[in-house]
C-alpha cells in the first residue's frame, strides 16, 4: 500500500474512531480522523484524502449533510465516500447512495469486510484517476495537433495512448473471470466440507460467525460484478479511441453516398419512432444527383451515424418545440470537384461558444455517463482524412445544420 493513501474517518464517538483508525493503519493506510461533520469539512480544506469513511448519526451536521456538501464542492466531489453507520434501514441506504456515496457498511462492521470494500474502492479510484490523467493528456495533445493541422500523425498518437490504456485494463478484465471461477471453486469446496462435516467444531463455528460467512459468500460476487462494470466502461472508451486510430481498416472503393445514408437510417429506425413525450421524427430526403465517390464507406457511415444520433438527441431533449420534429438531409454537387451533404434538425440550438468547440476531443454537453465527447471528433477526423470539411451552424429558428463537403473525381 502506498504511503500517500489517506483515509479520513468521521465519527462522533472517539472509541469508534480509534477502532477504525487502528484497523486501517494495520494495513498500511494513513488514517486521519474528525469527530464531527463540521471538523471534517474544515480538514478537507487543508488536505484532500483518497477516501472518506463517514458516520451518519452525528450532532450538528449529520453524515448525509456532510456528504451533500462534499459532493457539491468542485475539489472534493470525486472523493469516494463510504457510509459506516448503524443506521441500516432501506430509506437511509437509498438516501446515502442518492447523495453520492459509493458504498454503505453497517455497524458493527467486520474487519475483513471493511478492508475489502475500502481496498476495492481505492483501486477503482486509482484506476479512474489514471484514466482521467491519461485522457486529459491525450486531449491536450490532440488539440495541439488539430490546431497545427497535423491530422495524419494524430491517429498514431491516439493509437499509442489507447494501446497503453488497453494493456492494464485488459489485465484487470482478463483476471476478473478466473478470479470469479476460483471463488466458485472455493464455494464448492466449502459446501463439500459442510456436507462431509455437518457438525464443525466450536472454533470453526465461532470463526464462521465472526466473518459472517453467509454474507461474505453472497457479497464477493457483487463486488466482482461492480469491478466488471467499471472495467467494461473503460474498455468502451478505449474501443472508441481505437476505432479512430485503425487507419485504412475498411477497403477504399467507389461508393454511393445515398446508399450509405439510407442504410444508416434503417439501423436507427427505432430511435425515430414516437415516444410517450415526443412525436415520431420525420426524415425528409432532398437528394440531388450525386456521382459515386472514392472513399472508405464504413467510415463515412460512422460519420452519418454520429451526426444523426446527435440530431435525434437534440430533438428529444427539446421540450418546447411547436413544430413537427424532423431531420432534413440535403445532398448536391456544388462544383466539379466536391459534393455536399447537409443534415438539419429541429430542436435546441447550439450556442456559439459550443459551436466553436464541438469538434474538440472529449468535449460534450451531455450529462456524465451519456456521452464521451468522441463522436463528433471522430467524425471530424474521418472527413479530414478524406480531404473534406465539416462544419456546424445553429440558427435562432431552432434549426441546426451539419454541413459536409467531400471531394470526387469528375469524369
């Protein structure tokens, strides 16, 4: 355990603080304490810990209010909070998770359970921090490259970073399944022992009660499942990066742009249907006569998919439109070297300051967990690699247009 791994324990009972602190220190953690919510908030102003163990029932500011204030502070909101309390009714547990806690441990706690949960959440925090640092570095690097119009080398940069992220997360993900299998083997062995020796000694019975054996057997799979969810989410982000970095993966050939748009729309039909809160979205095709263009068709279809998904999201998120929701797709030859594809949707407009950043890597206006900020960046990169351009305009009449130009060879 790293010396800098610090855990703040907050409880109004000194004996509880001492027990938890000693338990953590015995495992190499640096444990600090606070005897009230007010003192905990003051301590956070001087030092930010890696994790907080927080009691609920305290005089003054209780644990719930302490948690709420921590999660509202921009510098503290990412600290994982585990409630350690005797208040174990369902409403309290739900309230704790709603306020942003990552776990809920009941008192009196089992030492092994406490340490296992603390270790798990510290590992997840470390993994998330490393990923955030890597992605932040990648974002800065990419923005510099885009500004300098060095798109050709950007793919190699992304691929390298994605590879570096993929190795450690692949190791974690690859070991979760065998770990689960090993645990199942141990459960089977335990069951055989219980079958062959139905009357264990008093010493074994005491140990089983001490570690809450039945709860441990049920809870370990849940912890493994939580780790799997976190691992899967990171892998999805890496997969998005790798899609951009896989240069020339799709054969380059002459393709019909209209066919690509139509096939993309057919895959998205379920998103165009009416919902309880929104009418069906109409697709208006205003197709001109286009020549076939030499391109990577699957990559262009990916661009159409990202833009159409964003258009649908804008319509679904707009609660005050008074027109029939629609998406207009216009195509035309604009000169003897270029074609144009314009996709216009009703719904919310995009503010100018967001238009200026919309193609930046990892920039997104969607809530956390609903968007990675990669779709339009990947679209920009694909169109640029095809020698074309993509731009966005959003008008006060609640219409937003993405305009794509692509080169073609005239006969």
